[in-house]
């Protein structure tokens, strides 16, 4: 895929080199075009170094073929990503102006265009900006963000540019090689660990990173599903287009699942939910008095089992993260919890266990049939698993 990154003159331009670097790392070929104002924030030489290509800043480039560099670049791109997109550039795009290289490229291309707004919260909320955004959307220009957070002016609110990792993930949506196997389906997934408080400074948890669950959520969204992701405490960015609900404890996750489960077609319980919590959380830090500390534990609610007993239950997929007798325990869980499918993985192997970027699964359905996915990246494995889930859906749910 070939992406032309257009950079306009906002402080968020300092993130552009990292954006270009991450796009290249994901296998994308990148070229960069900058407005004159953008060069005041970041050097073209920096962008040239990270992209590996010359950076274009002039509308009429005397070194380009026939001096028509804007036409060449517009034809070259599979996607034009404007990041950051200032209020000024958004206004000029809405008006169809072509008074610099970046705006001209957007008029001259037949490729999809995506815009990542970045501006002060008042500028974003201004009716003029909102009208301009609506104009762009009516022309099928994708608006990526903005996000909420602290801004360069010191205020906090809506207007921050999405982080580079989020933009890289969003760009995958424009890859026409994705098979839309879950178009029209609603999918709910849990990911990551849970934390169970002991006192105000300590908690019980596990080694789950959330990487598998987040990869599955992304793969499902790319396959056309409407995805809701309920995430435990992890440090992973998700697609901005995915509905994300952050939780901490098992009971938090249980509550969030049952608030979202209505009308879901598919439920994937990928989170490593703590089976137990302390019976009584101390209100103050527990002081070191004895050589032993005894904690009384009580069982947490079983999220997957509670979903599979619903009257109108969705297609339910569970995970069995085991260290011994992996298939034996996975089959027991499949039967005991009345799942449609279970994914067994050996977390004792550090190359495919918690925190790894790779995984290896044996997937077993309710009829006892199994499919083995050999070791590969969790991103690649997730796409295969989502396609398998789509194939296993009852015929009444496929249309």
C-alpha cells in the first residue's frame, strides 16, 4: 500500500516523523508532502530521513517530471492521509481550494482521503469547523478523530490528533484486500487482565498483555463487524472506530459485558479474568507486622458462563490458557460452559504465551472438530480465527 502523508502547520506536526516511521514499519510505502507552515514546526529533512523519500513542499516542483509534481504524487498514492489537519487546512479542503501543494493533491487525486484533525478545543467546537467537517464527510473524506486530552495551549478537551499508532491502525481500513466476512454483525470481546484490589496500593493480577484480544477486535472490525471492546488495564491503543470500554476488576468487566450483550451476534471471551478476589479490601495500606500475610479469597462471577446461559445467547467463543494438559482442560471448559468454540493455547511457552507478539492455537468447536493454527503473529492469527468464526456461525446468522 502507498500512503501520501500530508502535513499542515500545527504543533501536532511533531508527531509526524513517528507516524511515518510506524507506517513504514507496518509495510507501507510512504511519501510526504508539507505545507509551508508545517516546515516551521518540523524539518523536511527529518521527514525525508524517516520516509526514505524526498519530501515535497512546492506546488510546482522544477525537479519533477514536466514540473507537475502534484499530479505525479496524486496518481501515486493509494491513500492520502492529512495528519495533522489544522482548522485552516480543513476549511480550505471544504472550499475546494488549491492554493498550496497539500490542498492541490487532495483535489487532483482519485485515491481515498483521510483527515486527522488537530486543533484547540474551541476551534474544533466552532460551528464553522463543524460545518466544514460535515462538508468533507459528505464527499466521503474520512475523519479520523480527534481525541480528547491535554492540548499545547494548556486546555484539556476534544481536539488532539490521534496518536500515530491509532492512525496506522486506521489506515488498514483502506486496504481493499480485507475479506468482509462479518459485515452487519455485532461482536463483543473482552481483552487483557483484571486487577483485584488488596488494599489502596496492592492488587492481584496476571501476565495477560491484551495483545490477542486487541488483535481480534481489530480483525473483526476489518472484517466488517460492529465491535465493542471491553478492556482490562492494558497499555494498548485500539482503533478509534471501535467502541472501547475500559474496566479494572472482574466485577467491572462482568457488569460491562451484561450492559452491552443485548443484540450481540458474537461474544469472544479473550480476557484473562481473575478467578478470585480478596473477600475484603483493606481501606488503608496493610502494614508489615508478621512474616505471613493471610488473604481470604472468594470466587469472582464467571463472565463466559453467564453469557452462555442467556435466553438469546450470541455465538460464544472462549479461550483456555493452560500450562499442562492444554487440550484436555480446553475440552472440559468447552462442554462445561456450553461454548460454541474454544481456543486452546499453551501459556507456559514464552514464545506464544502472555506478552508475546505470536500465538499458536488449537480451536475446537461444539462438535469436537478441531483446527490447528501454527505459530504466527497474533495479528495474522486473529484474521484467520475471525474468518473461522464467520464460517462456523449458524446459517441463520450468516445473512
